[in-house]
C-alpha cells in the first residue's frame, strides 16, 4: 500500500467513531462529508474496492450498487469500524437511491476479458452498461465526479461524455478514465528492474488504456536509472501488456481485480483530496484534453475542488516515446470515435 494511504487507513481505524481526522493537508477541523458510490460493487474489482473505500477516512457514506449480490457485500463491509456508513443497493429500481447525493461515482461494472480477447472485445456488452449507468448519474447526481474503470476505457469515457452532453450536464472537468493501474505497474516494473525502492519511484503514463495506447514515459521516471534502449522497450511492452499478463495467469477467471481495486482506491482518494481543497494532488488520468490533437488523452492532471484543475503537458519525450505517441494515435482515435458513434446512434 502506498505509505500515505497506509497512514490514512491506520488513522481511520484509530479514530473510527470520529469524523475529526488530522491528516497531512488538513488541520484538525472536521473532514467534509463525502458520499462515494461504487457501481458494480459485488464484482471482482467492486468488492476489494468497497473494502478499500471503507478504509478511507475521507468517505462518510459508502453506497454499494450492483445488479446482484450487494446486500451481502454491504453487510460484510459495514461491520468494519471506520468512519463511513455503508448501504447496499440492488437492481435498477434502487439505482437512483444509490446515486443520490454522491460526490464521487466509481464504475467497475461490466464484463472482464478472458484469454485471447482484447479490451475492445468487451465493447458490445460494456458500452450499453456504461451508457445506462451514466444516464442515471446524469439524473440523480449530475455534479458527481465520475471515475470510469469499465473497459474499454478508451471508448467508455467518450460514451459517458456523450450521454452527459445529451442530458445537458456534461462538465469535462468531472469525467475521468482510471488509468492508475498503468502507473502502478510502470512503477513496480521499473523499480524491480532498477533495484530501487518502489515507494520512491514515479513514472508518468500517458495515452490511453489498451495495448500500444498505454505509453509509459520512462525517460521522465524518477529516480533516474541507467537503462539501455532495449531495457526501456521491454519495460514499455510489459507495462502495455500488464493486463494481458494477469488475464493469462487467471486463465479464464477474469482480469486484474486486486491491483485494480488498489489503483482505483488511490485515484478516488486523489479525487476526494482535490474536492476537499488539498493542494498539488496530481495523478495520470484519461480525460477530455487538448494536450494532443486527440479529444481524449491520458496525462498528468492536477485535481481540485471542481475535478480537473489543470491538465499538465507531456514534457520532453525521448525519440522512442515520440515515435510511440504517433503510432498510438490512430488506434486511440478509432476507439474514441467508436464510443461517440455508439452513444449517438442508440
Ligand atoms: N481501468 C482499468 O485499469 C481496469 C478495468 N477493468 C474492467 O473493469 C470491469 C469489471 O471487472 P471485474 O470486476 O473483474 O468484473 P466482474 O464480472 O467480476 O464484476 C463486474 C460486476 O459488474 C456488475 N454489473 C454488470 N452489469 C451491471 C449494471 N448494469 N449495473 C451495475 N453493475 C453491473 C456485475 O454484476 C458484476 O458484479 C471490466 O470491464 C474490466 O475489463 C479491469 C481491470 C483494470
Ligand atoms: O486487461 C484487462 O482486461 C483489464 C485491464 O484493463 C487491466 O488489467 O489493465
């Protein structure tokens, strides 16, 4: 667990009955009330993510929604002696209640890959799920910050944007594709290869969230390591194929769930900190962007009280990264266009 997150968790447990939490970035005044909803909360990602959000002292209400299985998950998680009150909601007619008043909505609803599939192969099922969940968000919590986990993220984020536009509530500052797992992997693989303390490692990852659209910027990684071009290429490929590595290891039982829950919890925590006015909260995320000529692109984003406060530029790229950026653009654009088309035709 990231050290600062671990401190948060320990402090939540220690002060379980109190909403007064003294943490870095806050004085000892009370932490604001924040409702977080998880849609798909009974799934492989949803359950550990519900656990991690229950451990987060910034959450006062945790709303767990799924089409099945949420009463059990909610009852289980609700016994943990931390700040938030937990409620479980199941089925379409409880979706409104699950969403009402949410500050952050995290969406890991949808089917995962099996070996041999690409993330785009999930489009046919997940696009419809995301579309209907986003229509409900527009209706019941139009001001919420949305963290999209459901794949293919390269398309589901543009779908969400179109649904929100149609409903007249689109605010590009509040819609995020969660690409934190790519950063988590890039840090782990880089630190492992360079024999560095992983807690001190930072690696920005830009582009999108599928195969070659995932572009880790190892030339900007800190601390610096002395890698050959071949090493960098191998690290890049491993990061791009990290999801497939897990899908193959799980051999038909789904894709990354535990590492994704960890990554999702880090990103949601960053959104909550931003909402609460903590300064200098920066994470990579896939957002509406003008950093390149593509309408959506992942890069470093500064989070604030309204969601995106600033989208940071790419910084200096190596020749390999420049080339990889040009190579990924057509695939990413086509996934974006596929999402936009789907949202507008059905
Ligand atoms: N952004 C990222 O980095 C990652 C994304 N993913 C994606 O996350 C998604 C979920 O993965 P898992 O949790 O492993 O799948 P899972 O199948 O274990 O869980 C999905 C859950 O969504 C629920 N669900 C289905 N339709 C729903 C609806 N209309 N409303 C609410 N809930 C609904 C299911 O009942 C199930 O509990 C997949 O699309 C997967 O590809 C997975 C790993 C990383
Ligand atoms: O690979 C998958 O299908 C799930 C995913 O997005 C990841 O693990 O990065």
